[in-house]
C-alpha cells in the first residue's frame, strides 16, 4: 500500500526546482538564480528554499559552492523519481521551532523544581561545552545532556522523551548536511554564551527569564543553521 505520509515543505519546493531543471530552464552546469529571486519566483520562504537546495545537494542534483552559488549537476540517472527526498528527515527549521515551543514550556516547570545540585550539573555541562568548543571539538553530547537535564527536572517523562527525540533529529540527513555548512567553533561559542544566560536565569529563580533565554537560544540556533546554510 502506498504511504500516505504528508510531503514536507522542503520536498515540495525541491520538486518545483527539479521540474524547472527537467524542463531545461536550468541546464546542467547552470547557476541557479540568486536566493531572493528564486524564492520569490517559487512563492516560498527563504528558509524553505534553503532546505530544499540542501535536499537536492544530498540527492546529487545541485552543487552548493560557498561564496559562488548553486549549480545544476547531472545525476547521471535521467530519472524523474524524487522519492529519495522522503528519507531525509523533518524540516530543520520546523524542528527548532518545535523545540522552542516544548522546551520553553518545560523550563518554566523545571524552574519550580530546580535544586542547587541540578544547577551545578547544568553549569558543568556549559563549562564542558566551552572547553570542547575552544578545543575545536563537538560539544554535542554536553549540549544534549544540558537540554535533557532541564526536561527531566520538569518531571514529565513523555515531554522529556519528545525533547530527546527532537534533539536527536539533528542527525537526520538534511539536518546533518545543513550543519556541515554552518556548524563550527564560532557557532558553538555563541551557543555556550546562550546556555550561560539560561543558567543565570535559573540561578535567579526567574522562570520567565529562563523561558526567554531558552527560546532565544533555540531560535538563534535555527537562524545560524538556516542563514549560514547557503551563503552565495
């Protein structure tokens, strides 16, 4: 039986671009129009366009040359089948928005249950992230521990599981590809500063400030992923 799973927006946008390629609008080797122009032509947001182009890059249909543009490639198959896009994962921007909504609610609950011992653990997570970032290593494990610790403190096991699943979606193919274009010591250093603000708000027993800080961090992370994924 054919799957009824809804198509993600980036898949639909990628299909529009593929249609133009197949119609000869953009032949092999051609540079696609600038991002703003292409987004307007397709009637989509720039984040959705960027995700679509990353998906097409994974599929071998375009090549993203940083500082130059996006160029059409010949995948050598001549196939009109774009079902391979279905396996790339959820929209990275939508995932970060979902995390901001869920973790923003959870941190208010966690603030009421916060103890000195838990604050110390959170602080150690941030310090470990800082050391790893400074050494040019990925602090992803310490980052995950930080977010899961807040969720666990809130005391809802279902929502804690959601936080873990959403966090681990960063390893989906499309999110991994986007991070490959954007993630580095500078972005992790910014994340460390944002985590520090979260801890300060929790130490001050200010749940609203904590909520503001965690949401600001997650939306800034989304912006870093999206804005840096396709610099032309």
